[in-house]
C-alpha cells in the first residue's frame, strides 16, 4: 500500500465519520413524539402560583376531596394544597384551613360559585362546596391574591383542555445532539487522524515501501 492509497482511505473514512455525525445529530433534533398529553387548560391562571408544577391531583372516584388553605407556598403560608384538583361531578370539596398565614378565604375569580365570606384564620374545615356542573372553577384568597394564592377545581369530563408534549422537535441532551457535530464522532475522527500515519510508517519500515516504489513505476 502506498502513501496515496493511505491518504485516499483516510479521507474516505473521515468523510464517513462526518456524515454519520451529521445524520445522528439531525435525527436526534428532528425526532418528536406524536400525540402528547391532554391536560386541563387554566388559561395561565395558575402560572404565578409558587406550588403549582403543572400537575392536577386526581381525586375522581371520591365523594369528598380536601384542599388545604394556608400551605407553605408563595413566600409563606400563602398557598392552596393542592392548587389544582380534579373531582367528579357531584363531589364535594372541603377547604380545610391550616391556621397558618393569617386570615384566608376562598372566592371564585373572576366569577363563579365559590365564596367562603370574610377571611378567617382558625384551623379546620371552614368551607365546602358541592360541584354540580362540569368545568374549571378558579378561585383565590382575596387578601393574598397578589402573592399568588390561587387554586382551581376541575369538575367532571367536560372542561377546556390543551395538549402538551406532542409532535415537533424534542429536547435533546447536548451530549448526544452535537453542535454542529457530536463530540464522540469528533473524537473518533481525531483518533483516525493519528492512527493512519502510524500505520503508514509501520508499513514503510516493515516492507521498505515508499510513495514511489509501491504499485510499480509510471
């Protein structure tokens, strides 16, 4: 094998590595799941709520569910726990005060059936409501609304929804995505660049070939 053959082989191998890298990167960035998860659509109402992480607690199948009033959130005992809950039509939600965070109340916002009256601070179930129509019922603690003390009750099966996580590009770990090519392929190509000249030198020493002797004279 002469030098030109080695150079040609090296170039082809490096090109293949680069192509493989680009293909792997494109596949990782373009792949996306179809469908997604359908969740209640709160219209951004719960976005400023410190203890809302996007999860709606499933309390369906129960006649009664409990929401604590005055749990730790929003910089103090200024949260509802859970901030979002799903119950069956006809279920009763009991609002149980923790006794922390001063006076709280439960009032529908912007409008709705919930109204516990004036703020109270005593611990215990100070208010409850039975929901008889499907939908999403949002509410606040009036004294602490500005801090993000908000909540929502999802009732029944007919309510606004949105789909998240479906289709489109997916988030890819940078280690596998590569920008613009993946690091492990770069390392592979660099290794070839070092190894190929060593192999060429070995053949020269072992067989006495030179770029001008192998393959005959021109």
